[in-house]
């Protein structure tokens, strides 16, 4: 029996949905299965047992002792957010497809999933595809060369796998975010270190430099940069000199440079307990999706891989409009947020009325503004709880042809899904960033008479265990 906290060496032999490697133990005194996230078949790894379940163990990856034969070392720096950066893309896609379809079949009870499987949509760009990245400072640095920890350091990069207190400095591009920026990040680290102000020390809750957060527009190739610091030491930091340094380093690619003060002891880049100001430029950049313009602020929710998001939305829109929708019917975009999908639906088919619904009033106001800015006229945005939508909008009773859903990772709460079903749409197109919760909801839809007609996977996040999916359900 393994004990919690015990450290062991394992051979990874299989792969499970969500990027979990599987090690099988079979010896005279020990038998079982161990799941280790962010590992790949063929690797030998050192792990720490984190939990004992009824039929398996769970463990945290500490180190990769031996690479899988399939891995090909490239010039990118391996980071915790891209555990499969050395695995060939086609192999990543193959194993994602197999593990996701098997998990969906098992959790949904829909045995014919392979028969309705439509497409695996590959990301158009497999490297430098992210439009947002967060880098952390720490006085505790994990040195990759010696696999050791150094205190009283000045690290800027990403948290060491499985830790919250130490950072691996980024010394070359990670392969995920803007290449020019990441190749110049060392110069920013050197400049900030030269000020004599300390990087944040997570255990002590002291220090000055905390995070750097970036947004990128692929439409304009510009960056929005936010430096997050504590207030203690601000009188010794020359913000104007730092602004000049960034301007000289990156030129016109910087759309805006912001500075946020955050004295919250929690090690987060969020600014709810701080305040921000613009050092130069602006605090908004613009992105384009399928011919529509969207403004992004630093805290805005927006698709992390916009080029791949276009392919995801195209497939979802295909599912919505595969059958002709009568002019007296409407398409309902539930949980519409700032109205991205609703506007794309409206642009694809100007003869159909699109109704966007979200409980967040601010999001609905932004959606209305976005639609006006894009010249969209066949959308209506309503701030409402899903369960009360028809009560306060009885004019849509019996007129909802299709519902499109794009819920958060946790999926749709059972009570909310029941309310969605009660809207009596004949078709549901369900976009999911977590196919396992989508499978659970698919089982519920199947029980009430919906048939899964088509199912596609979209690899929005190469080099990770994440995958997105689109399901088309029709009422029998």
C-alpha cells in the first residue's frame, strides 16, 4: 500500500482523458493503477502519491527521469503549462481523440459515438497561438540545470510544476505565446532586477514585483502589457523609466502599458483589491473573429486561441444552420456573455432572429454595444435567468428552433439543464471546454428524447491535455 506523500518512480504505460498518464503496479506486495497528470506513455517519472481512491491512486509529477521514445526535443523551454511540447502534434491529436471519445462513450452511455463522430479539427497554428499569458515573479527560483531551489533570487517566468512558491525563469520561448516577447523577457527581468527592488516572496508575503500579464491581438499584432506590483517600494520605482525601456525594447507593438498595484497577500494577478493606471497607450486592444471586431481589456473573457476559435465557431454555426430555420422561429444563445456567438450567428444568417440571454447585466450591455459597433441588426440581448426567460418573455413560447450552449468547464447545473429542456427547442448545439461534463449532460438529454446526431473535437490547446467539443442534438 502506498502512503500519501510517498515518493516513487514509475513507468507510464497508458494515457487517459484530460492528459493523465497511467502507471500499472504489479508486484508481490503491491498492485494497482496510478494516474499522473501531464505525463505521457513511455516516460519514466518520479512522483509523489497525493491520494488513494477505492480503485486507484493519484500522484503529482515531480520529475521526468527518462523521456518517451516518441518525444522529439525542440528549441522551446518546457513549462508546466505545455507538458507535451516535445510530443509530435499528430501523436498528441491521435491520443486526444481516442481518449476523449472513449470517455464520452463511457460517461454518456451513447455507445455509437464513433458512428456520429464528425471531425477532429486541428489548430491552424500549433505554436505561439495564445493571446493571453501571465508570468510570475518569485524570490525563490527553481534552477533547471541543477534541479535545485535558490532563495533570495529574482525569478520571472512560470511556477515550478506542483508548487506555488517557486518560479522557473523563462530563458527562451515557451512555444505558446508571442515569440519576440518571450525571447526578450530576459532583458525585462535583468532591467527590473537592476532596480534593487525584490521579487515577491510567496511564503513571506513580501516583495515588490508580482506579475506581468499580457494580451495579444492577432489582428493588429499588438500587445497590452500589465505590470503588477505591491505598493511598498513604489516610491523607489521609476515608472517613467520603465515605460521608456519597454517602448525601446518592443517599439510600436505595445498598444498600451498598464501598472496595477495589488497588496492582496493571495498570490494572484487579479486586481479586484488593487488599482490600475495607464502608463502609456490605451487599455484596450481589438481582435477580429470571422470578420467581426471585438474589443479586449486585460480582464475580459475572450477565446485564448482566436485563430482556432474561428474554426470551432464555424463548425458550431454549420450545425445550427444545417436545416432551414423558419422565419417565425428564433435561435437562442444561452449564457451568451458579451455576445460573440450570437453576433456570428446573426452575421451568418441575417434572415433569422438571434436572441442572446445572460444573467449578467454588464455582459448584456457590452453585447448590445458590440452588435451596434459591428452593424448587426438581427440580434436581441436580454438579461435574464434561464429558468425565468419564458415567464418574462412569453412572446418566444413555442418559437425557439435551436438553442446554442457554451457553458463553463463545470458544465450545466442539473436544475439549469432541466430549465433548458423546458424551453422546448427541437435542436441543441452544445459547445464544451470539458467533454466529460458534456457527456454527463448528453446522458440527461438522451433520457428526455434528444438524439446525438454529430460530434466534433477541436484542439484549441496544442501541447496540453485540454480538448474542446461540439455536439449537435435533435429532439426525436
